């Protein structure tokens, strides 16, 4: 059930049976010479819709821009500052909690969002609590790319060439979702790897084409479908466990 | 050309020929008993993609949540505070300006966003200027529902029953885009109208089902297509004039 | 009744009969070669005092500096950032609401304030609501220069030479209020017009002497008196309608 | 020379001979049963204009609302939060510094503003410095009520009955400026004194009519004139020393 | 070399040979019935001083209060909001970077700080970069309790009774540093475990005495010394690798 | 009783008998050629612990970094912006107030903190009040270097050579606390004095070695002990008066 395709009376009905909502969150950032700038948002959105179908959960609109400051030296990347993203999450949760939503499950497609989202969850609980709201609200972070089955499949299909950014697994998933947007470009077989992430300029100096140790040329739409199915299955179970927590 | 479906080298190429980018911005808010909560985002996104196709412009990902604080007493509505949305816009513009984007065209689907967006544009120019960036950046607000042809068509099709929120014109457009999500519900023929907008609670007290003087039952997908075509045509011309300004 | 010239017991008494207060808000910004930097604040303050006398309303102290970032390339201009002005308005409303003021009527002399003020009103309602205050507070924006009678009089007296900034109407009103401060300077009959407002530097490049299509040389103190009287009459009626709204 | 009554070319000329500007800053807060709510702003504005006449300094518009959170339990009081006032001052200084103003002299009428203004000056220097502006900007705080001659005159005229808030000296000065607004009310001869200032509620509990150890019934307009003259003389000298500092 | 015990000329000399500085960061939060509220700060500080001695690094003053919002339902806990802690870190880094410090190594004693610190590092790089500073600044997070040797030793000494908060390992380390402050109290052998962390109230409901699956009664000062030695050794190596990164 | 060396049940017990807590606050800033960068924090912490022992008060962890923006042109100085420090103080007070702490006594070692701390106290009262907390919270600022006995002793020992920054009195106190860190360096007998404090760059230009009119070579550890004893005695009395205030 998609929030954007529902009416408010339908949401009111939904809340009779569930306090849960899923928000896909991605990023808008370079993904190497062949990866789509929207990769993280595309993956998160597709999987979130799949989880919504599998579980009957309400799925909110995608947060398309996340925390990608370190990618800003590549054209087309867009980022919120962490302090901005924290406010955004606080506003989302504060908007929906008074209506009865109390279980917020974020399906995340971008490693760079993790720290800020965790910080934002803490800030949101505290914000609501200080305003005298029930402290019953809970947020959960579901990173599809860290799901056990996804990890195993990536290992099996790509081994070390999975890398850490612009990975074949995420590229494969976007190929499955948008087969019309499969890109090709020459990829230097020697790809930078192992350097920590600091400033945007530093990132570009060390990762000259944007990839981090990955070989996205290995991706296929068929792989993408497998990643999609594994991720939907695992995150659906995770969402249901989250709702069932005491 | 969609930013989310492009690679960073493609963006780099695009910037050789154009400094322009279009961002659809909507809202996630109640639209009466039959209107979709995502109406404003759906309309803005569809039209923005149409304008992108017509003009070759780069189209960024949709900003799905806007300034809808006055709708928060209806379940399912989500809003940023104006001060948050200002930060978000400043972050978007500041991310892309160093790469060479200098013409930001926001296709807006929600009247409630207008004031905050205008304030945000001022804050963004000043922010960039104070940091010593070129003061060459320009933002433009294109409200599809205020385009002359859209207004005339709504007048012609619906007269006074167009109303001011959850209007048949915007509902029609969503029916065109998502025919599978057309909703029906009994609509009281006596619909509230003419009350100013204050707090969320005050809004709900005066507009009990969420509509403001509108009769969305008049909407049809065919109308929606006509609105779409008129809006794409007018905003495409507006975008090109914006790029051509001296 | 002026707040600044009242005692707190007088305010306490006033609140027995009315929850309304008027705040004049202007700007401190260039107004062309002959217009006073304080034009917008002077006009708003004079009219607000007139409305206060006509209606018995409490009139607060003038907010002398508003949102004028686009004028900052001319010396003497002062501006708050929109995000600052929002905080200021939230603080004003939050200070007075607990005492019983619930109808805030801002008499505004500056077009550049409009967007930020509207955004600020939304933020203020939400702020009070989230703190558990009654959501009964209402703010209204009364732009004197957009009053119907003012507009018609300007059209009648100046036609197209009214322009959009440093207008003869506002200059006339300052001449009526401060006849000792009437300025003269050569005015180029070819005055820039029609360019949108972006950054401060862009503004100055396009509007080299600060005027926007106006001929303030047409202004006279007698005109100013007529504008004053029309504006006071119309805004007094508007204020009373605001108080009477259900 | 008043900024509000000047044109931008006049400001440009002024800057050829002086980098100095004076801002009166007051407060909008209860001043006991007979003191005007605008007392602090009225005094600061009158003295600032006097100093401007005596020294030829540019005088900016009055900052009418300051930091008066502890007075908010009395109706009619308005306050900025310290964090808001800091932003306001940073915005004022940042607006004018690029034009060439580098000596900001604040004539202050309210003890409660002192701490926040000093903090704001530090924040403003740092803000400008971090943006790469010249670090030549200086701010000075001139508290008229702490001028030596003012203090001595108050001691001489009122002794211990000067008190610390709603003092006869400041009331006298407002009587001199606004003789038409002299208020009378029964004043309890036993007036609270000596309690530290904490929250607004705590303040009202300890200072039930708003006065802090003062007997404003001693004030006369003639006294007010003497305070005015002493303050203008001392602050004029102080302003000139400030400009002359190496 | 401790910053607090150095003079500025000594710092100037130090910068000739190294751009590195270590900041211990802890937390001020409940650590169960027997753990010290300052546990995380005490551990971080002791280890940081040890690393400073081993490597000759400059060690800054301890950040005693971190992100511990979820512990606030236990008396004595103090926390910064994540958005505050981000500002604090940005201020630290921005203060020292212009002087020549460019390698900031945070020795962290509290898992709850990790997300916010990572977000803060990103915000700091971006802040400095947007101000035109060199983007050469790097921050590193060294969590002593996650060092491999520490982890192994805890496993070896305590097995599953190490738990996740108020652990015997951290308690042991405080016993080594402050043997005079060893506390005893009855500890329920059935200790809560496995519940995710949400709001402060939720935390206390699930972890009634503050421990998370741990048995701090196993701790001894001798263990503490072993943890100290292992942590100093590993983090010293980590610090030196950090400085040596290209 | 030190908060960092207590358990939460001990804090719970403490609150049965006292609502008071002491926070030492210092600064991390240059103190001339021989003064320790941590001087202000070291002094505040030592005295706070002494007051804690003398009065049985709970003593929180030291706030090591304060408002020292004007010292940032000397290497090793670290500062929070005033707006950051305000947030920090608000967070401290808001963390502890719900647990029952209502008397916050800050023992301050740095003149530059005073203004911001006072502003922060106002902001904290208002913050708590607006959230509906009891307005019973009180903060007090105890500046050890302004205690009467300290002032007299410094006058007696050093006369005019006490100066205003990097003073022999504070240096002496650090020598008493850290005799192993006594520094010597040639001190120019002609030391700058009398210049107001503006930006960091301006400060360094006028105070080339960081001292403000002081001769820290006069300091001895024995003096330091005397300052310590006087300060502990006076501030202990002050703390107890603060707790006893009605
Ligand atoms: Ni990705
Ligand atoms: Ni709509
Ligand atoms: Ni104007
Ligand atoms: Ni006063
Ligand atoms: Ni711990
Ligand atoms: Ni000091």
C-alpha cells in the first residue's frame, strides 16, 4: 500500500490494523562511469515497494537525496548536510506520530546515510519525548545491501569484485528495475580501493572514476532480479519482526 | 534526461551544453476523500518529466515532501517545517552549483510550498554569495497549476467547482498518471470554502473532509491528459525563457 | 494604542476586550537615488499607527529590518536571512500568545518580506501547536501597497511609472510623513524593468540605480497623504474583518 | 544622520568619511505599573539620535525587541531568544560590513541585552572571519544607563530608590521624550529587591508588580532631560573614542 | 603531550613535526548499578593519554559528554543532542585546522557516539571545504572497545557475560584507573538483553537496572590494566597508520 | 561527590537530599608564553572539586572548551561558537532537570565564557518553560577569579602586574595543581594592555604574545595554593547561599 496512492481515509483505516510505515531512502550521487546517479534511491524504492506488497505495509514516498557529501566533487551528486537530514527525519516522524504511526522502517540504499540516520532516530525520539508525546515511537534501519542473503549472493557472484561503491550488486538491481537505462563505458581494471572516506576532494583524488574497488561490468539484470528477490524476502521478515517486538 | 538515470560522465557532458536543471517538488498531504496523498508530487513529477523530454533538460529526483504543516491534522500527511525546507533547498543548490549548474527550475505542485521556496531561493543566493561563489545562480518557481492554460482549462471544465485544494484538475492529472488508483467516495455537495489557512487544527475544523471548495468528482483521466499537455507546453516555454534570460 | 507607550496593566486590560495586535514590518534597503532607505518601515509604521487609531487596536513596535538580501549590493541596506526572520516572528508570536494575544496582524511595507512572513506564520502555528498551546493563534499579512484603493490611486496618478520598487507611491507616503527629508537627484528617464530578482549582485547589475521601472520624481507629499488615508481605511476594515472571522 | 532618512548614494558618501554606525537597541517588556513597555527602546533611540546629531554619526533603525525572556510572565512583553538575537546581530553586521561599515556602536537601553550582545559580537567577528572577510570589524556596546554621569545623577536624585528595573531614571527619560504618555498608578512602597533573575515565572513570583527595588514615582520629565543630556554627552565621547581606537 | 598542559609556543613547535591531535570522547551516563557514570570518558581519557605517551601525539582535553539520549531516564545521565554534538565537533575541527592541525583522531569510549561522530566528520569536512579551506583535514574514529585485542580479551575473560553496556571490560578499566571508586551492589543474575535501543523511556522499561546483558561483577582492576595495555598498543598503531595514510 | 565517579543509584540517593550540581567550565586557549592552554579548565576543575568536598555537592565533569573565539589566532586554542555553547548548556540542563536537579552552579575559569553562559541560562529557562517543565530551575555563575578574596590576594601579590589574561593568579593556581608542568620562557617586560577585544586577528595584532597586561613570571605554586584555598572557601559559601535562596 503506497502512501502516495492512498487517500487520508484509507490511511485512517490502515492505522486501525498497523502502526507501521516504510520509507525508502537513497541518495543522488555518482556511481562510477556506468552506475546511475539514482542507484541508491532506485534500489531502496524498488525493494520497499516489494516489501510493501509482501507484508501489506504502508510505503511512503522515497527520500531521494541523502548524505553524500563525499561524492560532491563528481558532477550530478546532491547531498544534504547531516544536520539537515536529521531535521528532515525529525520532521517526518513528528508529522506522522500524532496520527498514530509509531513504527518507522527505513529501507536504505546508501551506506553514507547510516550514521546520520541513526543519529536522527535518537534526535527524533528525544524531540518527541521532550514535547510530551508518547515515547513509544521506534525507528529501524534496514540496509538492503547488508542483508545476509544479499551479501552472500554478491560474494558468490562477484567475489572481491563486489567492492564498496558502485558495486555490481546495486548496479544489477538498477538494471533489473530500469533495463532501458543500462550503461556501458570502459572501466579501468585497476580500480582504487581501501582508502578511507574524508572530504569530497580527497575522495575524488583517491577514487578517480568514482568506483571503490568494484567491477560493475559484472552486473546483469538477471542478477538484479535475484538481489531484488532476496532483499525483499529478508527485509519483509525483518519488518515483521520489528512490528512484533515487545 | 533524468539525473537519476544518468551517470556522472553524462552529467559532465550535459553541463557542456546547458547549466539548467529541473526539480519537481510536491507534497505528501491529504487531498480530500478521493484525492491521493501524493497528488502534488505525482503531478509535479509527471509534468517535469514531460518538460524534460520536450526541452532536453536534466530532471532531478522529485522532492516528495514539502511544506504542508496545515494538513497535519489529517492522517498520512507529512511536512517539513519551513526552516527545514529552506535548508534542504540550500543544500541542493549548494551541491550542484560548484559542478556548473546555475539555473534551477522547480516545477511545483503545491501552493503551500510557494512562500517557503521563494524564501529558500533568497537564502540560497545569499549563502553562495557569502561563501564567495559566483552570484550567477538563479532559481525559478514554475507552479503548474497557475499556468495560464491550466487555469483556463480548469475554469472551462469545472467553473467554481475547481476550488482551491483537492481540485478536480489535480485529481484528473493523477488519474491520467495512475488510472489504477482512481478513488471514489461520497462527497458532500456542501463543501467548505473561503476560510483562511492557519494552524492544522484550525484547518481541519473548517475543512472537515479536507477539500477547499472543490468537487473532485468532476475529474476524469481524459481531463488529466489535457491538463498534462497544457502544463508541459507552457512550462517548457517558461523553462526555455528562464535559460535565455540575460 | 501603542504597545511601547502602554504599561503592562494597560495591556492586561486591553486583552479583556481584544486579542488583536498589529505589528508594522518594513525593511532597511536602498530605494533608488531619491527614496529613503527606511521607506518600507516608515510607511508601515505610519499606516499601522493610523489603523491603531481608527480601530483601537494595540500597535506593537516596528520591525525595521526585514528580508532584503537582494538589495545588499547597495550600501546602507540591511537584511535578515529568511531563516532568521522566521525565528524572529516565531519568537514574537510565542512571547505574546501565552498572555492572550491570538490575532497577529502584520502591516507590511515590503514585497520582499511576503514569502518569508507567510513561511514564518506556518512555522509559528506549528511551533505553538507542538508545544501544546492552543492552536487558536492566527496571523494575517496586510500589505498596504497591495490594497485595492492604493493600487488604483497609484495607477491613476502614475500609470506605468509606478514601477515595482522605489515607487512614487511609497516615496510620496514618506514625503507626507517626513516632509523634511524629501530628496532630489537626477533620475535617468530610462529605468530598468522586467528582470526577475535573484542574487544581490545580479540585482545591482540589472538595476543600476536601484529603481525597478519607477519614476519617484512624480511623488508629492499631497499624494502621500492620499495614499495614507486610503491605506488606513482599507487596512482598518481588513483588520476588523480578521478579528471577526469565525 | 539617520540611515532610515538617507538614500543609498548618501550612505555611499558618508562611508567616504566614516566607517561608523550606531544602532539603538532596546526591549519590549514590562516596566512596572507606570513604566512604558517600550522604555528601553525609547531611551536608546532618543539618545542614539542625540549622539548622531552631536557626532555626525549614521544612526540605524532601532532594534525594538531584545532579550527579555524573564519578563514574559507579564502581558505585553516580547522577547527574542538569545540564539535568535545572536543571529539578528550577525545578519546586521554581515549586511553592512561588505559596504564598508566596520565600526558598529550599539546604544543599549536594557541590561538583559548585554550578555547576548557580547556573545553576538564574538559570533559576528568569527562569522565574518571564517568567510574570509577582513577581520577589521569592531562592535562596541554603549549602555546609556551605565554611563558614569548617568549613574551619578541617578544616585544624586534617587539614592537607593533608583533600584534595578523600572527605574526612575529610565522612566524620567521616557517622560521627557513622550510627555503625553506619563502614567500614574498606586505603587506599593514596599518593593521587592535583591532576588536573582531566573525564569519568567520565578521573576513574577518574586517581583509581583514588575519593579526591582525602584520608585519610579520620583521621575519627572525635567530629570529625564538631564539624563538625556548627560547620556548624549558621554556616549558621544565614547563613540568618538571608539572610532579613534587604533 | 597534553594540549591542556602545553603553551601555545609549544603547540607551534609541535606542529612543525606533526599535524595530528587526539581527542578522547566519552559520555556521562548510567552504567548499571556498579558502573561509574563517567565510565566512557574515564576509559577514553586514560587510553588517549597512554597513546599520547606511546606516540608523542598531542592529546586534547576530554569531551566528557556525548550522545546518550537513550540513557536519560536514569538520574545523572547527561547528553548532547546529535545536532549539538555535530556543531561541537565542527567547532573543534574548525578552531584547530587553520593553525595547521589536519589529522584528528578521536578515541571514543561510547558506542552511542559513533553514528553522530561519523556524521559530524562529514559535516566538518564540508564546512571547511565550503569556506575555502584546504580539504586536507581528516578525522578518524578509534573505538577502544572495538579494538581486536580488546574484543578478544573480553571474550576470553567474560564470554557472553561481557554484554553490551556496563560491560565488565569497561568497568575493569575504570577500576584500574580509579581503584578508589570500585562499587559493589547486588546484581540480578537475570539481566536483560537483545532489545534494540529506542527512546529513553523505552530503554529503561527494557533494561531496568541499566545493564545490557553484562555482568560487571566479573571485572577486576587487574583485568582493567590488561585492557588498558592492549587498547593503548592497538590504538597507538592505528594512530600511526592514520598519520601515515597517503 | 563526583558525578563521573558515582553510579546512577548513588545519584538517585543524592537527589533525596540536594537538587544541586556544580559544573566546572574552563576554556582551551593560549595563555601567553608560559601559561598552560588548559589554564581555565584546570583552575575551574580544581576549585570545583574543592567546593564539592567542602559542601558535599555533586560535581559534574569539566566543560573543557568554552567561548574563546578571540584566541583562535594562537595555535592550540579551541572554541565553541556562542550559539554552540548555548545549545550545550541547554542540553546539560535539560538532561538533568527531569531527574530532579534544579540548582546548577557553574564554576567558571574564563572571562570570555561569562556573556555566553548568561545568555545560555536564559535560553535554558525558556526552553524548559516552553516544554511545560517546572520553571523552578536555576543556574548560577561562579567566576572564581572574580571572588572578592581572590581579587584582593591578586592585588596584594601582584598589583598592576596581575593584568587581565594569562594572569599570575591563574598561572599560580595551575602551578599548584600541576607542579610538573611549570613553564618558563622569556617574557617581554613591555606587555600590551588596554585594547578592547574584537576579532581573533585583531587580538593577536594587539597582544602579540597573548598576555593582556600580565606578568605571569610572578606566579608560584605557593601563591597558587593560597588562591585555591580562598576560592574554594568563597565559592563554597556562594554555592550554599545559592541553594538556600528562596
Ligand atoms: Ni550506492
Ligand atoms: Ni494539491
Ligand atoms: Ni519599498
Ligand atoms: Ni528598562
Ligand atoms: Ni560505556
Ligand atoms: Ni585564563
